[in-house]
């Protein structure tokens, strides 16, 4: 049994038998093309490939590390000779070869990146660096939370320069560190330095993992100086600013701040909706507006997770031979939504709705019947029913109502307004998005 199949056997022990049989069992390890730092598997179709890449690539990489001490990049490709799905075209041979040599994802381009107010600055500076590398903003340091698009922008810079004939090196900090340690042990540091110090563009993902790695910091310091002194561009990503990376030596921290720091914030609702529509367009997936809005308002801000949800819906639809309706979508991702809702309370919702609608929290919980208070109370009831695990009787108790019929009446009234007033529907979506975002930030 080769190492790829051994890893999949280990994965089988950690996931449900249903998911293993449906997805993982159909994977085939490409022994000829895989190396220590890259593990390539072939899946029977694009939907399975994307679903596994999104959900299990990190876990598979970790299992490889447990087997041989090296954590590779895991790539799930559509098997050779397999029929490609509608809307997915083969990459040109040249692009495949370039992507393979640099580990860049060719789909991560500036054209496929959705720009909104939350990421406009990072996008603009990354594009400027791609057009004029080494001239300004060197290094470029992009930081922000998980799944907000940092890696997409980082690789977009790489793909742009790759198309212009530059030698591009993309690596995660963990891979850089593993290769460094391996080179020290095998006494091949000359080869290591030849790789990382003789390129036109160095892209480093997750630089925060330099924290407290003294020997790796020392090596990266000299690599940085060599490239920067030669006018070569360096772009890094992190989940936090340089000054907040604990255990980072001052001389590296100061160098990270030489160029420009660009942050990416969680996307606003409109940007999330645009991202979902773009993803559907690229993958040839049809979702109506109600489903798109449902995903945008219920799945948080992690774009990778949202994309994984879309792939899951499409895969389930194909396998079960069912159309993707709103009800189908709700059932398919109810467990993911429930997990997110467990930390949302009615008090959280009251606080946000009262602030946004300029109504006192105490008034919302009172018996007042003024128009603005009644409207705010109904909205809180609606959001509590949709964003928390609370039942209608539990919501009735919270508001001191006699029984759940008053809650049912409020839900009915809200649904009637939604059907007739598009602006009100948008207001609800925005409030729902704020509740999800702010409660996540509190955690």
C-alpha cells in the first residue's frame, strides 16, 4: 500500500462511513506526480474534487505529516480521462506546468476576486504590486481573519507575474520551515538558498507561524535581506499585524513594516452575495436569489466555508438527482447553521436591533404598542426564531407572552411584509448579517 492510500485509510477512521464511501473511497493517489512537498489525488468529478479540497485537504496534509514528518500541499484533481462537468474547461498546458512548479492555484486571479469596501484597499495595493513589483510597497503585508481572501490576493499577484515571465515562489511559512529543517539535516542548504533567494517574487502565506521559531527567523531574515536588496518583490499574509505576532524578533518585525500593511475586513452582506454569485457563475451552478441570500446571511464570513457550502449543495443535488430549492438548501446545511447559532442569544439580537432601529432594549421586551417598538419586537422574534435554537414557546417566555401563539402571529406578519416589501427584506438580511458577525467577533 502506497503512502497516499495509507493516509486515506487513516482518514477513514476519523470521518463518517457515509462521507468516506461517497467521496474519499473514490480518490486515487497519483504516485508518479506526487513528491514529499506535494500530494496529488485524482477524483472522479469536479464536484467531488472541490468538496474534498475544501473539507479535507488540511486533514489529509496533517496525516501525511504524521506518516513521514513532512506536511505537503494537497491537490485534488479531476482524474485523467474523466468527463469534465459543464462550465469547467481544461487549463492550457503551459498554465498547468507553471501552476505545478510554483503551487499556485490558476483560478486565483484579480479578475475572479470580488471587491467590496471590506477588501478594496488590499485589492488595490496587491494589484499595484503585481503591475510594478519591487518599485513600491515592498514588502506588501496583507493581514486579516481566516477565509477572507488573503491567499487569493497573494496568489493573484503570483499568477499575474507568472504570466509576465517572472520566476515566482509561493510557499506557506510551514513549508518554508520544513524545507529549511530538511536542508539543514541533509546538508543541502546551498540548494535551499538557491531556490528562495534567486526568484523575482517571493510569496509567503501564514507568516505568523514564524513566532518563536528562532532558527527559521534567522534564515528568513537573510532571505528577506537578499531579495529586498536586489529589488525583488516580497508579499506576505498573516492573520494579524506584525506588531501582534508574539515571539517575532524586532529586526524582522521592522522589516515587515518597511513597505505597506493592508488589512482585509469581514465582508459586508452585498460582497458576500456577489462572491456567491461569482462562484456559481464560475462553476456553472444555478442558485436563485432566496438561496443565495440564505447562505449569505447564515454562513458567517469565512469565504472558503461559503464556497464549500455551495460545492456541497451542488454535489448533493447531483447525487440525489434533486433540484436545489430553498428547503433543500436549509436541510443540507442545517447542521453547519446550528453550530453557528449555538452561541447567539436573544439578548444579542435585542441589543443589535435596538441600536440599529433606535429603540430601547427595555421597550422591545415591554408591552408597548407604538409602531416602531412593535416593528422592532417582531424583527427580534423573527431573527430569534431563525438565528437561535430557541423554540416558539421559549421565545414567548422571553417576552413574557401568554403562549407561543403570539410568536406565531408575529412570524406570520413578518413573512407577509417580506413578500410585499423588498426594502424590508433587505433590512432583515442586514440585521441578520450584523447579528452573525458581531456575535462571532465577541467569541
